[in-house]
C-alpha cells in the first residue's frame, strides 16, 4: 500500500491577550515576560521582577492600549495570522495542512501541536514568522516546540524554517506595500525594528566579540549572520535599494525599549530629532513585524505621530505590514515548499 505523506505546516507568531481586559492582559504579559529567552536574568530575579513589579503595574496600562487596538474582528495580529493561514492552505491544497499558533496566548503551541499529534502527521514544519533571528523570538519558538515534541512517543520528521530577512520575495512583498506612498513627498524615512537588549545581541557571537566589533551596520559576514542588528541593517539596505531610497534619506531605528541599554538609535528619539531638524513629513516602515499589531498601529501610528507633531512635524505615515497580502502568501508558499 502506497501511503501519501502527510505534512503539517505551523505558522507561529508572538501572541496576543485573549481580550483587552486587564485580567487577560496580565495573564499574557506574565507568560511572555517569564520566558527566560525574553528576560535573560537568573530565575528568581526574573520571577520577582516580572510578577511583583512589571506585570502588576504594566497590565492596567497595557489593557488601555489594547482596547485602542482591538477592532470588530478582535486582535489584528491574531486575525491577520488566521487570514494568512487560510490563504496559504489554499495554495498548498492537499500537499500540506496549515495550522497557526501563538508563542504566548492562544491558540497555544501546546494546543495546536497536540492536535497535530492526534492526526499522525509524517512531517511537521515549524515556521517562526520573524524575518530576523533573535533568541527571544525565533529561538524561543524552536525551544518550546522541541520541549513539547520531545515528550511524544512517536516523533515525526521535524523541520524549522530560518530567518528570511534577505529573501528577494520577502523584500519584494514589503516594497510592494509602499506603492500607495509617494516616497519623494517625505522629508525622511525611518525603518523601525523592535529593540533588544544589547547583551542579547552580543550573545550570538561565539568568539566572545561584540556586535560593535563586527561591522553590523555595514555588511553581513559569516560571523554576524545571526546578529539581529546586522540583519535589520541588511533588511533596510535591501529595501532601500529596491525602492531607490538614497542612503542620506533614511534612518534605521529601534523601538519599544525597556531601558537605556538597548539597541540604538531609539525610534522615539529619532522622531524628535527629525522634527527638530525641520522635517515636516516622516514615513515609517516596520520590517520586523509581518502583521500589524500594537507596536505598529499604536506605537508608531498613534504615539510616534503625536510625538512628531508635538515637536513641530506635520505628518507621520506608516507603511502597512504584510498581514495576508498576496505576495507575502506567495513568498511563504515558496519558502515552505522547499522544506516539504
């Protein structure tokens, strides 16, 4: 009997609270921030910091922001991921079954991988939806998946996709989202990426060197190829080249910092500086986020816009993320098919 090989594809994004209510936000933040790959300090110190200080004070404030983000369909990050999975399933037809999960929150990786286990798939392809590798994002997904699957009696063939920041299809998909914007009308363009603690960036170097020793802002090398900062700068160079944006017209920045020892320049500081230099129109790209979420819609679209205007600017626009657009679906179909 010739059995057809069954393949499961699992798209995994960061996650979202079940609702914008404070209790759900508290639960989500606790799961997220207690991940040792997110806050990489000793266990007891992390528990005290997260559970006694950060979550109790941050949850009510974050809940207010999530209420601004929520719309008729709920959490944008969740429904964009759902839409993406549906479109991707239509591409794969019978060659693979597409699932989606969240690293934190629901549908959880435990729940989704549990469903896959019951269906007896021959192969599982885990797809972290992060263009640039970071231990706190893609690394956390890989570790969590292995912890779950290692307990199974029957372990099928298991594959993980890697970073794709320099893939031409990915660059084309993000560039296409800028078609509705006249780039020449903006005084300056900011490519904003989620920030990371400098210590986490430096940990990727196995020779005990630091990010600052490895030309991360100018080129990709064998030594810095897993450096988040280097990947962000390379993503920017490729997008700028594709869109014919001269080097002097754009800036790379990092948002959402928790303290001063994070990757610089800080995006909010860049916004203020550009306004003080006399810029009236800014355009933001956010190529670390493949779905619009709190960090794009609220932090950039609302908070940075307000900050820019307060400091003398007039207009700040945001290029939408990939969400479930057709080129993004085409790219993922090709990217994942190489693993089947």
